[in-house]
C-alpha cells in the first residue's frame, strides 16, 4: 500500500463498488423489455449507490489529509500504471453530490423521456461510473480514461434526446471538451517523462521540484483543459447550447457535476503539482474570474429563455468558485468547495423545475410561463426557495459559500473582490426578474388554467434538494468540517501557508493593487 493512502478497513472495496455498481445496473436494462420496469430498476440501483456512499461520510476521518478508503493494485507494472483509488476532504462532498443527484435525474426523466428509454438510462449509469471514478482516481492514466469516458454518454444524451439544435450543440460540446482533453494528455505525458523514476501516480507528482519554466507550460495545459470544462470566460461558448438542447437530466448532470470537474482539476492538479506557476498566473485567473462573474450576470439578465438564463448564471456562479480557489487562503478555497456543492444543488434543482414547466407548456420562454403561480402554488414555493438560493440570500446554502469566497478575496486583494460584488447584485436582478414573471406575470398572461401543480413524484424529486439548501444555509458545519484538514494541507503544498497578500504577489511577480 502506498504511503499516501490509508488502507481501507471496511472489509470490502467500497470505492470500487461505487464505481462498478452503475455498470452492473446496465445489465438489467439489456434484459428488460419493458420501459417502466427499466425505470424502476435504474432508480433502485442509483438509490442503492446513494445509500452506500453515505458510509464514506460517516466513516471518514476528518483529522487527516491522507487519502482514505485506499485501493492499490498493479495494472501495467512496466509503465508504473496502477489502479489506485482514494478520497480526501476535497473529493468526498463531490462524490456524495454525484450519488445524490443520480436518482433525482431518473425521477425527473420519468415522463420527459419517451423514446429509447433504456439506452437513455444506460447512458446515465455509464456517466455515473465515469464521474465517480474521476473524483476517486489517484493514477493519471486511470483518471484520464475516466475523464474521457464521460464525453461519449454526455454527447449521446444531447445528440439523441436533445432539442431541435441537438446535433450542433452535441458536436460543439464534444469538440471543445476534446480539445481540452488533448492538452490534459500532453501535460500528463510531460509530467510522466519529467519524473525520475517515471510514474503516473498523482500524489507522488505533488511537491516535486519542477523548474519554473516547466511548471508554466504544464500549468497552461492544465488550465486550458479545466477552464474549458468549468467553463471559464471566455471558454464558455459551448455551455449555453449544450444546456438548452440537452434533456433535463443531461442539463442537471452537466451543471451539477461535469462543470465541477474543471474546478476539481484546479484544486487537485494545478495548485499542488505546479504551485509556483499557479502563483505566477494567479492575477490573470482572478481577473478572468471577475470577468466571468460580470459577463454571466449581464448575459443572464438579457435572456427570455429560462434554460438559457440559468445556463449563463452558471458562468457567473463558477466565476466565484475559481475566484475562491485562486486567492490561496482557507476561507477562499473552503468557500469555493462549498460553492461547488451549492451550485450543484441549486442549479440542478432549477434545471429540473424548468423541465417541469416545459413538460406542461412545451416552452421554456418566460412569457409562456408568466403567471403560473396562480395555478401551481407548490411549484412556485419550490421555485422561490431555489431562486433565493441562487442569488445567495442569507439563510440559504449559496450565501455561506459566496460569503466565504468574498471574505477570502477581500483578505487577498480588495480591488478584485470589490469588482466581483456587482455579480451578486446582478444575480439578484435576473433571479428576481424570473421569479416575479413566473409567479405573477403581467397584465396579459397566457391562459394557464389547464396547468396542473406538482405531483408526488415531482415533489419527491425536489424535496431532497430543498433540504440541502436549508441545511447548508443554516448549519454548514457538517459540510465544512470534512474539508478543513485537506484544504490546510493543500495550502501547505502550495507553500503559502504563512504568506500574506504582499508575499504572494512577490512570489507571483505580478502585483495587484491593494
């Protein structure tokens, strides 16, 4: 067993079980001929995975930064390629977010998907295997295989079950993310060849003494790959098309999990493997983050399509996440991690709610949804909570994450932090505009009398997400505690645990006005 792993003492390989159970869930879909039975089978499998994953939280040791529940098996020894799995406080909550959302994706697709139901469910399960594996892999080859494996089922979700421009959106998504993946592969190969002895072990690459020039090149390759996945401004242009054309479950997976893989990449690879380059490039990343926050806010404010509005809001919200990561302090990084979870919960819920309106009105236009509050009171209650969460209203989950990010940003550089503040104001503007339109509308609302309120299945789909909106908002400690030790260790790896604002800018050799 590697010295960066804590041996799994549960008596069974829980991480491998979580990775391969979704693939096992595909087998009944190949046998069953009835679509209804296939839905129940997939719901049962994803629910079982969610319940098993809770063991990770309750058995997690919050006092160590070592990777836990470790599994290590030789795969291709001659190239030092291994099947190595482990999780820490940075990856734990992202894994739990993924396992929580998958049963909800099945539920929200229950009536939405009417053709090729079993292939659709199979794509969701294969996606789950890839997503969980990415957050657990500690070998670069294993990580890259799982990273690439996500592209195919996500491409199919958009191209087969998407909207009118699904071919354009799916190809654009595939080409953008593939371009980033090629750069990621180049960085991995460069690191492998640069290490002596050659290794693909991710933890063993951390803390190595790479030259400044080499770090810059590797950082740029990593950065472009992950910035496209986030997506950061100006690499975001694939996102609105993919979101708008994807089915509801595809949009939820894309917004709630896939985007987080980019920011996870910054935390897992850029900061600990190329720390000097991360510090050098920090000012540029901070200003790109601010640009994304402002751009996403203004663009969302201009949208009349509800799905586009939420898609562009993701650009702004993820800008806060990258801002928090690259201020290099505990508050900023912990706020960014929490905001990754918050965005997954809140934006996933909003996409589900847009899908519910689309099923009833066959339109995503705000004008067609105007005034539905009169006929769908339960719907607008849920929409109100999730809208307030999205604009970071005090008492909701997003407030805690955004507050910590801004605290970290102000501690580092007041000008950059101040420039990010309008993003919070814009979020209130576009979310309250949407909420007002949907709940009350205007004087010429379309006839909504035929609409029915949420049924039991739809309420069950949204209720867990609302629970987390309020739980994290009112008592974030259970979520913050698990990440604290790992975040402190990450900051020590970057070598700036005791550096003040001026010290960091001296390292970066690029001063930001204070």
